[in-house]
């Protein structure tokens, strides 16, 4: 893996939706050459218009790339992108570094890392937090697991898309940290929705209530960024309910395997499942407020 310099890189970026699209754009703005693939080509048109090359499969994207980055939806998508018939491991070159931004299973991250190592590559699991706003503003928090040497080599690229970037240890540790992040969000979202529901029922002006409580001990990212959207009835996704449900179920599975009870997460999973069953699975997580209106 020698000779990997902090210069213009050939990057394959797979998955350029709500989150991946802006992240890929920031890498292009930083001067890197991008080859992109996503299942829905229309989502890549803006990037292609800026000079990215469109390819027909993850395998074609990875062929000859210095760094392969993935940002897809579910663990089964990650598995297909890496191990599938047209997957990354069919063409990845020795010395490449694989970076998966998807929130996925820690066990799958470990499997990817093992396969990468056997091919002379390195893999970093690097799930992100900050939603669509963080992706657009390049202010994402990035939680990384994998070999420290590989992490240091891709750090300049990560700094093009995020700000709070921390290496936590071996493969899978980034995913475990993201589960901790989602545990906080799950229970915090319930608290924000209940606070707004209470304020409205009490006859208060919820906008003024937000002004008072956002700056105090109750302050949080969710309260500052998503509560205003709730009050406006803006439930467009920064982060899809269907993807959040996937995360909550991973957290519950992992916690059970460790003998840990997470009643707050279990409640959030139940509430979001009910919301998804009403047809809201493609709305943003702030749509939980519908249950309180």
C-alpha cells in the first residue's frame, strides 16, 4: 500500500442519493476524479454534468480506483455491492482502500475487512451522522473502524465531506459507534415530539417554546434542526424513516447479542414501525411528530 499520496485520487463512489450525492460533489470540488454508480442513473446526472464518469456496475466503478466509497441503503445492498456478481471484489486492485459510509451491520463490516485484507486492500467502516444538512454542508460526523494506517491515508478525503472524524479501532467499531448515535437520536426524537405536542396542547406558541428550550439544558441537534421542520409540516427526508428503522433493528439485534436491554430503542422501533405502516416510510424521521398531532 506504499505510494498512496495525498493528491488527486481516482475515486469510485457508489450510491449517490440524498446523502451520497452531496458527498461525492464535495470530493469533486476538492479536485478528485470520480467514477459513479447508482441504481437510479437519474440521481447521478448532476454529478455527471460536473464531470463525473458514469459506469454501469460497482465492479466497473472499482476497476483501477485508488479509493472506493459506498453509501447505500441497507446491509443487503452493502453485501451485493461488495460481494455480488458485479461487485467491488470482482475488480478491486491490490492497495486500494474501501470506505463504506453506509450504516450497516458491524459483522458485515468485519467480513468486508477480512475479504479486503485477503486481496491486499484495506477497508474502513465509516458511517456518518448529520443528515442531508450535514452532507450538503460537509459537516458530517464520521465514525471509523479499520486499520489505522488506512484511516490516516483517507483522512484528507474524509475531511472533504465531514468535520468530526474519529477513528475508534478495529473493523466494525465505526458501526458500533453509529449504533450508539442512533440510540441517542431514537429516544431524543420521542422527547422532542412529546415536548411539542405538550406545548401545543397547553395553548402555547410552539415557536416561542422552541426559542426558550433550544438554548437550555434540553438543547440538541434534533431540537434545533428538526423541530422547526415538524412545526411547518415539512416531513421531507433528510434521513428516511425506512433507513432509520433498519438502524434501530440492527441496534436491537446487537444489544440482544450482548445481553443488553434497550427499552427506549424498542419503543422508538415500535412507533416508527406503526408510522411506516401508514405509508410514511419514505418521509424523514421528523415525521414521528404526526403521531402527536
